[in-house]
C-alpha cells in the first residue's frame, strides 16, 4: 500500500491529540450507559442481538454508517466513518458467559471500542483516516473474528486495535501474551447390547472414551511446559442397562503457539485412536470451532499504547508471567498489525470468569478503564498514523522472524 504524505498544513499530531482528549465530554456518558446496558442484558455467543443493536445505534447517533448482520453473522456490526487512505479497525466484543454474565468484561471492551471510534471520528478528516468499528460476536466460543476475517472484514484494514479489562495492574502491551487454542470433538461408534446379560456382540463406545481420557491424562506428564489439555464426555450413553453404542468427547488444547497446539493435538488424538483400537469402535474427530491463534503484539502500536497510558496518568509495568487465556484477536494479529492490551479495573483482584469479576465490570473503576482505554486507543491511532505519514512502517517480529504486512 502507498501512503501519500499529508500537505504541510495537515495537523497530524498535537492538534489531533488535543481534539481526541477534548472529545471525551461528548461521548463519555453515552458509552458508559452502553456498557451498563450490555452488562444488564448478557447474551451468549452468536445471540448478542440486543448488544449488537445497541452498539450500532450508538455509533449511528455519532454519525457513523452502521449496520448489524455484517459479514454473514446476524450479531456482527460494521460501522464506518471517514474516507481517508488509512483504515483502522477498532474491535468491540460483547458476548457473555453461560451462568456468569459478563464475567469477562466484554461490556467494557465494547464500550471502550465505541468510545475510541467516536473520538477518532472527530479527527478523521484531519488525519486522513477511515475509522471502522467491528462488533465481533462469539469471542468466548465460536471464533466470531475468525469467521469475519474469512469473510473479508479486515481486507481493507491497515491496522487494528482492541482493549480488554483485567484485574491487578496495567501491563506493558508487549508483555501481554495469549495462548493458541484448538477445540475438537471425538466421536466413537460401537454396537449396543444388554448390560445386564452376556453381550459378546456388544462394542462399548463408552469404554473407548474412557481409555482415551485415561491415556490423555497419562500423556500430560510428557507434554511440554505451558501446554494445557482438558476434555469431558459430552455424550456418554442413554441408560445403565444399555451398552453405549455412541459416545462423544469434547477436548481442547492450549499452547503458546499454533505450532505447539498442532503437535499436542496430534498426540491427544492418538490417545483416542488407541481407545477405538482397544475396543473395536470406529472413531472420527472434527473441529468444534475455529482454532484461535496466539496474539502477536505489534511493537510500534504497543509502545505507543504504553506511552499513552502514561500520558493518561496510568503506570503500565513489565510482566514476565506465562501467557494466559486465548482470543480470536490472535488470528487478526497474524493478518494485520494489531494490539490486544489489557487495562486494569483498579481495585479488582478477582480473576475473569468469576462472579466477582462480573460485579467489578460495572463499577466506577470499570468506567475509568473504559474511558482511559478508549482514549489510549484513539491516541495510539493518532501516533500510528503520524508514524506512517512520516514514511515509516509498522513491522513486528514473531518468534524472531521479522514480518511485514501488506508490503509495509
């Protein structure tokens, strides 16, 4: 892609930053109300009808062209503003967790994304950018971003951002790492028989699942550090007096990279193949949902994010812990320069996916995280565009191998 330098009078940096910060007064109340509305109406993956409508409506009220049902998904949103030669995509998640509501704080993510998009719309003409808010369903399970990526949602995007609320402290963006994850179903087919009588012709599919699960448990000792594997029987039989003829196991494996996930997945599938061989069952497997890649944090965007958190009065610190959690934003980050930082909900010490975190995701500290996250994203975009207008590139290193996106 060729980026045309702006004319000398183009107010790229200081003036746009001031405008972004001043814009807060115009959108803060509305995006905090959006967060509360989403939090009060939790919806599961691919069923976020209320949330997606609210996100689109808020952006439409701010002057965006916005619609739901984008990219073939009923609850996906596409909202755009501006006609510049650089397109930035801000991501907004809004799916909840079964039984826990917004225990991952996706209401915070959605509101911060909307706030950032509105703030950027105030400087879009000055910067020569096109702002694109993508409402991305089914992050917890289902891989909404992956489906949207395949449908072309990022085909015209130069770089992409989102922010996730979390407990504890603000962290350096480059230190925020996630794991790749694959989820898959293993099915066994045997032959029924009477469990209360001799059954030489019975082929017990539950035995195959049991052998596979035991073998998987024994395999854990030999998996590399950081590889996590889990499974449960999702279909196990109908009655105690019937030898099960059909069973299904849902499994997942996480690791620091896609390559490590693929290696571990092959070894786990071999465990279940052993169960089939030992019992005489037939077996097959299939992906339960798209595989999530690990996040690659773009260093230019990551450094700008850290600087802007400092400018907003926050103090991001280094983090040397192991990667945690998984997100479909990882797949986006392998296609366009991206960041997926964490922003602290100050005072919250509860881990995500707990009721305590769901409560923290709607308090005053969550509101501060929304506003600061929105401003930091918008200011990071201003810095990135200035960087590009100066003729520099957004390049990142993944596993020591330098990559460039779209010819940058």
